[in-house]
C-alpha cells in the first residue's frame, strides 16, 4: 500500500480526484489532503508519503515551492502535478524539479489511470530494491516481521546507527521495544523505525529527515538524541546522516559506511556522536595506541613464557586505556594480537585452539564494568599461559579424561560440544576428534549413552520417579524424545525396561 497526499485548494476538485482514485484498482491510500502548500509541508513532517498530487496555483505557498520543499524533506517522494492549460510555463519549471508527470484539469479517469500505473510500477521497483538491501543489514527476525507497506516510515529518510557503549549497566534497557518507545518519544510527531542490525550491540534507526529543521546541524540533533538516551541509562555512540538521493549509495552501503566509522571512532568510556558525512579516519598515532616495539615486547613475553612480566605490563596498559579513554578498536586489536600469538604457539603442538580463544575473547566484553573487563582479561591471559605450558604434554587421552570428568559432572545439564570447546579452549572440531579417537563414537552418541546409563541407574535406585521427571532431570527436550533415545540405546522402552527390572 502506498500513501498519497493530495494538495488542492478547490474542494470540489479535491473530492473528484479522491473519487477517481477510489475507482482505480491500485494499492493506494489517500493518507492526507491539504488545501495549500504550508499545510501540506506540516503534514509531511508527521506522515510518510510516497506520492504527492499537487495543484500549481494555491494560496500561501504555490505548488512549485511546495515541491521544492517537499523534495528536501522526503527525497524519494514522487510528484504528479495538477495543471491547467494556462499554467504551461509553471508546468515546464516543475519538470525541472523532477516531477514524475503532470495531469491537465479537469482530471479524466483514463489519464489518471495511465499515469498512476506508471508511477506505481516505479514505486514497486524502488521498494523491491530497498527491501533487498534492507535484508542484508537487518536482523533476520526483524526483517521477517516487516510489512511491505511499512517501508515509507524509514526509506529515503535519515539513517542513524546506535552502537551500545561497552560496560553499559542495565542491559535489559537495550531491548528493541524499549528503544522504539524512547525514540518515538524523542522524535514525535515525526515517525521513526528501529531495527536490530546484524552487527551485535547495534541498532539501525530511520526517521523523517525533517527532524533536522529543529537543529542547527546533524551533530546537534544526534547529540540531543545521545543525551536523551543517556538520561534513560543507555550510553551510546551514534552516527548518522540525512537521506541519500536515488543516485547515492544504497541502504546497505550507507549502513556499512556509518557502521565502519562508528567502529573506528568508538571510545572505551563515554559515548560520542558523529555526523558520518564529515568524519575523519582515526590514525594509530593517537593516545593509547601501541607502537610496533610495544607490540613486539608483548609477543616476546608470550613466546618466552614470561607470565609474571606480562601481567605487570598488562596492568600498566589497562590503566593507560582507562586514563586516555582509548579507542575500543585498539583494545580489540591488542586482544587479537594475544589470540594470534597463543593460537600460533599452541597450534604448533597439534591442537585446534584458535576458535576457542576467539569465542572466549568475545566474552570479555560481557562485564558490567571496566573493572570486570580487566579482571576477566587478566584471568584469561593467565589461563592462556597455563595452557601454553601444559598443551605440549597433554595427550588426547589426558584431554579426554578431563572432558569426560567435566561431562560427568554436568550430565544433568544440557551441554553442547561448543560448551566443552570453550571450557577447554579448543575448537569444537578438535573436541569431536578427541572423543571419536578415544571412544569410537561421536560426541552426541557418547553423551546420549551417558545420560541413558544414568537414567537406568535412577530407575533402579528411585523406582518412584516418573518418566517425565527423569526426562526433565536429564535435560531432554521432552518425554517423547527421551523415550525414543532410551529405546535406541537399550532396545527397550522405559516402561519395558522398568517392568523387566522389577520382574527379575
């Protein structure tokens, strides 16, 4: 469905146009009508309009001025001019304003249908292209729930990207519904739409770009938004820029451009705002950036197994990060250097560990405060040094014994091969190979057999337990699946097994 605005100072002509549009079999809705240009511009700030039908000669503001201002407010707006024979010179000027077409008064149904057919085809093509681009950047669940007619609320408007600051407390505030409600309050009465992006901790916001009329600059607008969110416990780094024209970058390109700039400029403490049209690329000469000599010294300490010296230098570095409000990218760069160095040394000993290290490193950012992050980072690097010392001596059998002990302790909890990989700082594929090498069965078979064995023991020791209780206790998804797996490993259903147990 496409929203139409009709601007016509003659009420009889306005009623006639609405009547003719109602007769056409097109996905259109007359959302707003206005009798002059000023009234129409005010309505454009409150409604998302796809197609504007406007008269040329009107009081207060004529059609040409309206078109010029409307195109600034909504660049993707299609315009059809309503023109009298005596207005040809105005019509010629309007065509220079990229008017889609014009209709001569009195409006005839056949002419209206022909023009509407062409403009809707163009709108359909634009919508299809924009929705395909949106799919590349928006969380799949968000995209699946999006209705086609909603596109007017955000396309060809202003794109804003919100990136959550590290160590922001009260993360439950960061739900999409909470953000949507907060931003609707901030931008009212202008419509906005919030999407969860495919980038973790990041949201995409589209808002009617007429919001900029209230501010002296994009930066002032975004800073006001940042302060609004901060007052509600949401510290953010925000980037954005006004809508693009049809010849500019598409949705996906624009998002990735803004996202890259935010990722590059985000600081460890305190959010900031960026008009991403004018942002300068960060250089690594800024405060808090390790030079090549410092990086080499950290690598050397790992290679030389100098755990204590590394811990001292790390403590100094973490204090420097805090004091100089270093870029988040620099902290991530250092952690990546640590992962690469440990992974390279340990993988030389035949262990697939890199993925496990990467997964663990990402969890370092889950701390509520910077102090939590520092403690986690220090503890994790200490564990990496211990792994480095022991991995060369650790055979597959020894590693399996440790994994088996861990699984035995957690047999009442649903654990996955990824959980084991993270626990022992190895890749899931390496866990799979170790278990298969020692037991000659897959992890799923090994883990299922262990739980079924425990179920048999419980049936014998606690005969009063119901099968549903057994299923829940051993973390099966449901009783039916428990019975299926039980029979697969014992050859009997739980009922048959229990009857045989007590008829011996």
